[in-house]
C-alpha cells in the first residue's frame, strides 16, 4: 500500500477592520436608541392628551389656559349634587345618566356574551355551510367606522318602526329608546366577544373533551363540566371588554336613542358643548380610570387563561 503523506493546512490570515467593527457597533447602538425613541414618541402621543386631561381636573382655575394650583373641589362638587354654575349640571342628572349607562351596558354585555360565546364555539368546534362567510362578517363591526355602523343601525330601526307603525296604526307608535341602544351595543360587542372567546378556545386541548365523551359523558355534560370551566376566563374577559366598550360608546348611542334618553357619555358631551370645564375633566378622569380597571382585569384573565389553559 502506498503510504499517504500528511500535509499541513494552509493558514489564511484574517484581516480585522477594527474601524469598521466600531462603526457597525455605533450603528447598532443608534438603532437601539432610535427604537426606544420611536416607542417613547408613540406612547407620548397616545397618553399625553389623557395626562393633560387628568392634570387639569385638579386645576384650581376654570380656565384651561393657566395653572393656579392643586385642588380636589371639582371632584367634591360632583358628589355634592352640583357640577358648577357654568356647566349648569348636577350630580342627580349625572348619576341618572350613569345608572342608565350601567343598565344598558349590563344588558348589552349579557346578550353579547351569550350570543358571542355560542357563536365562537360553533365556529371553532363545528362545520356548517357558510362558516367562512360568517367568520368574515364577524370582523366587520371591528374594522368599519363607528359612524357608518351607527347610521346603518339608525336606518334599519327606521324601516322596522315604519313597518310596525303601518301594521298597527291604532297603537302607540314604535320609536327609538333604550331598547334600540341596547341592540346597537349588542351588535358591535358580539364581534369582540367572539374574538376573545375564540382565542381561548384555540388554546384549549380538545383531547380533554374527547376524554370526557369516551368516559360516557354526553354533549351537554361535556360542555358544562369540561368545556365551560376551561373557557370561562375567556368568557369573563370578553364580557368585561364588551361592558367597557358599551359604557364608553357615544356615536351609536347618540344616533339610536330616543328623546330624553341619556347615558353618561351623552351627558358629558352635552356639558362639553358649553365649554371644557374642570367638572368635565373630573368626570372624564373617573370614566378613564374605571375603563382602564376593566380592561386591565380582562387582559389579566386572558393572560392567566393562556398560561393555565394549554393541555
């Protein structure tokens, strides 16, 4: 056998451009700073108006042009049945509007949660004709402008009421009221409930339901003992989100309410038409805090369900 010869590998010299490496490091550092400043600017434009509103709700002056000191008398005045002479409002009217908002929001949330949960379960777990079309239509209330949705609902109610009034001319005419507001809120809240509950269902392990059926449980028992407890955090999160959206809505409410029907957003907007006052800032601040709490609880429940719900 021929004896092989060993050859030494040829070493190639690596030239390191130190100056270029330093330039690259500087570019990366500048890029990191740029990302930070970009995020900071985005949060500033989002939160700066809200922070200004909260700050001037404690201003001792009625003028929003100057700061004259810290005070809580605007909040105190709200709970003492007087909202200021310039606004000519009272705590009684504000509390009545708040009660209306809570009742409308609760009923709209109840109907939207039940319908949205059933719809999300049907889309995720079952197959039926028109499923893709329905799945696409569900996102329309989320992407279309709210003014367009409010106008379409107003026109729909107008046609329905005209038809009903023609069919029973001797009866009191059907018209807009709290019922139309609730229906309008249910329409756009269903989409948000479906999105949240559907995300929860997507994280659930379907083998748990299969195991329940293998052990002798029927569809009803499987739903109440396995499916419903697992999807409950998503249902609660969707309900809280729907209640927050219903409580904060103005456009759909204003265009589908009856004469004299007032919610808190309608009353606050009416107060703002006479000028932005510290009372309006105080009421808006309380609404923002309440909305943030509800959304925070909703996000917390969704986060917990994402951690504990995977099989």
